[in-house]
């Protein structure tokens, strides 16, 4: 349990949570600068998202303009890291497909230290899934993405330089540590009770997620699935903020919402490929025509790109089925009602799930 749970007031709790989320961000700076391990950037991106969500707790606790400047800085950093991470994920996928990465590939999840995908195959098995005629096109795609990633690294370095130059993170730490000391001395108020604001926020995030339930039965609603993924991510991050108050209910709900978010995330990654590849094929065809003065060389590349697009179409069907199975399992287990009851426990200090097989997981239903 986070040490922030010892603060009864909203401002004291918020200051401690934000301070705890600064360290994971700062410890990745050097690794992101070196750009030798893509997981450094992944962890920093996750840390920036968690920090950004925690800043919500400081409403009314620090001057509005100060809080706005902190939010702008973190949002800007998160956006730039996200653009680089998206390219990393695509490159890692292609290297696994080509069987040339040399190490197991981490799945693109929202957690520090992304877990290995259970479906990851050995290099030999992965290579055998790619027909020889597809190799030139997939290797060309990897080359282009690597070039884009090298260019994107310049933006990442500029963002880190700006963050250090402006000293936002350092000032954030100084202001909040001073606030906590003054609270301990009784010089400033710890803020109002945290439980009612937590209840309101979590209830709002839950209803935002359930508002997209209408997309569950429509496999073609890519925009709806993306919106549901974003809502589920916001719900999960909000649950993590108040996990110390929710007790065992918080741990259970975060775990299950993470499963939902991961399945929707895999679906979204697939949709990104299916949107990106047709445009890339057209652009590469034009590039080949300009370089050679004719299009005779392009079919050799096009085979691999069309193969990859076809594979992504097939994979999306499987991923949607996995997501749908989780959702049906959640309904069968009355998971959403249990979410409401777990959140409502904030108002009675219970922090416990209803006694309805709380140890079971939606995973068990979807096996």
C-alpha cells in the first residue's frame, strides 16, 4: 500500500501520490536518451501517464496557474513519448515476425516492465510463418519505420532537454515536499475528506466506460472500440489513484480492468496497422516509381505488405473474439455491479467487495 494512505486529507494524499510518481519518471531519463532499450521509453511513458492522472488530485491544493503549467508540461512529454513508443511497438512486431530481434519481445501494455505475450513464439517458429516472397516487403517496412524512429528520437531528446531546462519536475517536487512539511507542522490544512471526491470520480469513470457498451456487439466499430479502450484506461488509472482507500476491492478491480484494457489495446494496435498499411503501400509505390522511373520493382515489395495486411485482418477477428469473451464473462459474473459496490464502499470505509466469490477472475470465465 502506498504511503500516501496515511494522509487523511485530499491535499496531503494528492501531494504524496504525485511525489511517489515523480521518481519512476526521472529514473528512465538516461535510458531514454541512450535509446538502447525500448522498454526505458515505455516505462517513462507509463510513468508520465500515471503522473498526469495523479495531478488531478491537486485541484484546489496548489495555485491554478501552477497546476496548469504542470499539466501542460507532463501532457506534452506524454504525447512525444507516445509517438516514439508507437513506432517502437511496430518495429518490435516486425522484428519478431522476421525472427531477427534475438530476444523475446515485450507486449505493448500500460504496465512498468511489460509482460511477455503468452503467444510469443521462438525465433524459428516466427520466421517460418513469413513466406520467403513476403520478406522484401516486410524488411522494407521495417527500414522505413526505423528511419522514422531515428527522426522521432530527436523530438524525444528536445522534450527531455526542455523538461530539464524549465525545471518543472524539480519545482513540482520542491513545492509538494514543502506542502507536506507544513501540513505536519499544522501550518496548512490537509484538505477536505478524500472519500467523497474519490467516489464521485470513480463513479464517473465507471459510467463513462459503460456508456460504450453499445460497441461490444459490433466488430466493425473500430472508433467505438478505441473510445472504450480510452475510457477503460482512465478508469484503471483512477482506480490506481485510490487503491489504498479501496483495499482488496481496489486490487481486484484494477486487475480486471487491466485485462480489459490489454485486450482492447491489442485490438487497437491491430487497427492501427490496418489503417497504416494501405497508405504506406501507396506511398511506397510512388517512391519506387520516382526512384526507378517505372513500377516494375514494386510488386516484389507489395507481396509482403499485402501479406502483412491480410494477417492483421485475420488477427483482428481473433482479438475481437477474445475481447467479447471477456465482456460476456464480466456480465455473467456481475462484474460491473461489483465495481459499483466496491466504489460505494468508499463512503462507508469498508474497502471490501461484496461476498460473492471475490477471488474469481473474468479470465476463468473466458478460458
